[in-house]
C-alpha cells in the first residue's frame, strides 16, 4: 500500500442547502479508482453532483470490507484528484 490520503465520504444533500445539479450516466457506466482504507479500489459511477459552491461529488457503487465482511456499498465521495482517478471498466460490475 502506498502512503496518501483516503477519499472523503460526504453525506447526502439536505433540504435547505443549495440544490446540486445531478448527472446520470448511461450504460456502460464510467469507473473511478478511489483510495479507501489505504487501497485503490474500482468504483462504478452512479451519478455526479455539481454543487453551486463548486464541489463535485461522485455517487459510486464500491466493494469494500467493513468489520471483516465484504460487501457492495453505494457511497458518495468528494472529488479529489489525489484520491481518485478514471479507471478502466470493471468486467461483471453491476453498472457495466
């Protein structure tokens, strides 16, 4: 494992906040490699949120191990080129 920061998970949009613009992707969906728990992990993009304040958040489907159990999760991460980058498609991924 290489040293470096992990991607930042963010909570969903909340009423009262400026509403983001949502972008949804057709099949095959794009894939990002995201650094989580010190490892680069492929994640299938479900949507992208462009916020009025300039933040970009990706809603992804990612396979992670939590408390020793491996599962697929839907997570939202703040875009940061230090913690994520485009990746080749993942064969057999739900979004591909």
